């Protein structure tokens, strides 16, 4: 028995060691992958090219006169990078102004003067609400309404413009028109037998049906059917709608949930682990000996994954099938629309030959969506591998082509904006994963305790961090006795440059030392000015002063120059230098509390005139920090919040048109970090804004703090989005 126990113990030990080896290997491979993503030079080219292409307009691409909603839905987020939100919104308004009497949404719009109907062309749609544009609709498809809902959702999420939903267009608000479009699908495109929406017989997501030389309009020969693409699009749209308008959840979420159940019941082939191309409401247009279910729909499957319809294992199997189809066909990427293609003659439209156009053409427009979902579900290595053929051909052909032949030759428009939009987002998703994987995680300084961080970027291109130092074992904040400085050039690796100032270096300071609290540092005319609060006497409450040390280097050589005369005993200095060179001084907290601001003289050691109360600042505790962006002045500061389920100060902010106010309070940008205090700074580094702050994650104690940072984002109107606190990279 004893031998058996020893054997079991040894087995568990070997299993543990083997698991550790596998974990280490997995971590190493992920770090390697993150490095490959960060160093991929094609990605930068593709992103810049995407911005260049989308900046030229909103039609699908060169050669198209129309703005299509199914396309706009896939590049509206990219357009938001280069166009003001009013322009984006006006495009959406046109679709609503041309909305039909039953709630249906047009496919696209074109200037009225270019809208000329013909026997073989579009029958254009005009309304009294829209005087500049005419609309048209490919009636064989059923994705126009769902595309518009998704586009509005992306617009609101990207810009924060919730007010758009209550804007009136004619006799209805945008919110009402969105719901009206969904009601159209229930009223006019709903199959009671299957509990799903129907359309015509097209190739997966395509808008060309099997009959008619053009094939975009429903005719007497149309064969109605249900498919995965249209129904998955509706699931996504209803989920988006109820997130935008929570009051609609009670009505529409049950419909979305039932849709998902019916999709898997009627369209999922469990035996073959794929979606059935079509379930016909009456009869198939194809011969009885043609097995349509041999065809795998790539695009519809990708959208189904986005709708949350497949498990991780089903996603894995679907990807394996896509890769096998690419190898069997010889195509360039998993953007392959379907495989095998429909046989010659299956579509009257001559462009729909095998491997032509939507019948087996290779479309980055949908392949990129699959990449996004692979990344979204954690298949990052697979996403990267399958993305490379798509980005490589953008570089090779210097453009985003509409589709590619199975020989990987470009066809159609070379400025296809939908492809630009989906690739841009896919690359961003992978780059964000890589950044988080390469980052060591929060807190960023772990060999000592640091707090109250001020982040600055100097002329050498590095980011420098000037925090205070907590000392263990803590005795309140009494023992904080010196300052270190840290720097980085990649936000990953941090260099500790050592101690740059200690209380013993301050001749005018408190005899007992300690109380070296939240500092700041600025650069002007060859000199680095280091501002720090420190008591001038043993009775520290009433003797706070703001000391100044200077150096010609950012990381060493600082010498105490005395303190700024004539100030009230407050703490937490902050200096902001405006574009015109004028320096401003702010401080607040301690015995006198409320924040004050004033101009600094050119010597950076004296106040010019008198300090002013900062009007409009609400619930101020301490730690003001001022910065400027696009002509707007911002002040962030911790508040007095100490109650509620989440304990601790929050970080608030205010905005102003002038550096000394009056300020307008805007709200909370950082929730409590798990300890009482909060203190931070904001900096832009390599085109990304960051908020630096502290928490107690390393020690579990409120007086032994650690510096963290997270990304900070602005809305279109300049307001700040609440910062999402991240922990370790595993979190």
C-alpha cells in the first residue's frame, strides 16, 4: 500500500512538472506571437492604406456611385477615424429619410441627379423627407435593415453620441425607425413554419439570385428560402438594438433568443458540423441529383460566429473546414466565399461562374470578419496565420480589391472600403492582444512601492515616471522619504534610475524627515524642475511647502532650490506649460483642501500675482493634474468618495476653455482602485493617451501602493470615457 501511495505521489509530481513545462512553452509561444504581431511591417502599411482609402468617400469603392448600407456597416468605425461624427450621422440620416412606408430600408443611395431609371436598371426610390438623394433596393437580400441597426450601434459606440437615437427624422425618432425596420422583417419576411426570416436563393451572403440575368430583384421565378447569413445578421441586430435601447429588451430579446434556437434547429447540420446552405419554403430551383448541402458557406459561418451561435469547438471545426477548402480550391485565403462553387449555369448572371464573383470568389470583406471572430474567441495564433495572406496581397497590389480569383488575382474595385474596414479592425484586435500579452500587467513597478505617479514625455522620446515612494512597514504616509524616477520606450520594460531626491537633501525641510508626498516634474529651457510637497517644520499639518529641485538631466543631479514663497499650506503640486510658453501652477489638498491655480514667473520659482480658487470643481479631495488636448483644458483629481459597495476615492475630471477656469465638472473617469486614496496623471505617448494611477494590489495595503496605467479614450465631443482598470496580463 505504501509503495502504491508513493507511486501515486510520484505520478502527480510528474504531471505537475509536465503541466508546468507545457504552461511555460505556451507562455513562450504567446510571447513570440505577440512579438511577431508587433513587428509585422505589413500591418502598418495596411492600416495607413485603409485610412487613405476611407478618407476619399463613402461609396463601396471606385466604380460604385452608391453608398450601400451593407458596406457602410463594415467601415463606419474606420470612417470615424477621419471624418467628423456629423458627416457619419448624415449618411445614416439619408437611409432613414428614404425608409419605406412598411419600415423597410433601402440598399443604397445616390445623388438625385444621377438617378435615372431604365428597364434593366434600378427603379429609384424618392421621398419627401430626402431632397438630395434617391434610393434603390436589391430585394433578393434581407440584410439591409439589420445592417443599418448594426451601423447605428457602431456609430454610437464609437462616438458616444447617444443623443442621435432621440433625433427626429420626419414623424419618428431614430430609435423608433430602428425598431420599425425590425418590425418590417417580422411582418414581411417572416416564416411562421421555421420562425426565421427568408430571402431569395443567393450564394451565401450574396445579392445575386439564381434566376434573371442581373438577379437582384425578386421575380415570379424567385425561390424563397432561409439561410444562415440573413438570420445571424438579425440576431446581431436585435442584440445591438436592445443594448442601445434597454427599454426594448422585454420585447426583442425573446425574439432574438428564439431566432438563435431556430437557426440551430433548422439550419445546422450536426452530422456534418456545418450550416445547410438553404432551407426552401417550397422547392429548390436545382436538379434533384444536385446535393447543395456539400457546399460550405464561409461568410455566413463567420457571421454566425459573430452572433454567438457556435461553441469554441464548433468554431475550431469550422476553421479547419475553411482551411481545407482553401487548400482544395487553390484560393488565396479563407475569404473564399464558399466551397465547392455552384456548378456552371446555376446562376443566370454570367459573373456567377464557378469561382467567379460571389460563387467562390475570395473576398477579404468576409474573410476579415472571420479573422475578427477568431481573435474575439481566443484563436489568436490561427487569426494571425489566416490574416497574413490578406494583408500581403494588399501590400502587393497596393490596394483593397473587391475580390480575388482562385489564382489570387485581384478583381473589381481597388478601393473596396468594406475590405479596408474589416482588415483595419482585425489588425487592431491582434495588436491590442499583443500589447496586453507583452505588457507585464498592472502594477508596473513591483520591486518597490510607488504611488502618486506623474508621467511625462521628454524630447528624447522616452516616457518618464515621477512617483512618490511608500516605505514598508507603513506608518500612515509619514515615512515616505525619497523619490525615484523610472522610464520606458515601449510601455513594457521600465528602468529604475534610482533615487533622485531625499528628505535629507532638503535643508529647509522637516527635521525628522518623511512626508515626501506627490511630486511633479516639467522641462523648460534646458532645465528640469522637480516640484514636491514637504513640511517645513515638525508640526507638518500647518507647515506644508512646495519645494523645487532642478537638474539638467531628467533622471539625476537634482538639487534643492528652496520652496515657492507665499503659498498656503497645501499639497500635491502640478505645473502645466501652455502652448504659448506660459507656465501655470496648481495645488490642493491637505489642511486647506480646495484647489488653487496661478501663473508662474519665468524663473519657475515664484507665483506671478495671486493664486486663484479653481471654480466649478466638485467634490475635490487632492491631487489636481492639468493637461490640454485639442484646445481644451482638463483637470483630473481624486474625490472624497469613501462609501458604497466599492470603497475609496474616485478620479473625477473637469473641462475648461481657459487654463485657470472656470471649470465645468464632467464626471468620474476612474472608479476606486480598492484602497482609500487615488492620484494620477494623463499623458499621450506614441499616439495613445494613458491614465497613470495607483492601487494596493501588490501589498494588499492602502499605504503600500503601486503604480498602474491603462489606456484613456476620448469621445467625439472631447469628454473622457471611463477608464477600464486592468490587472495582471492573465486578468
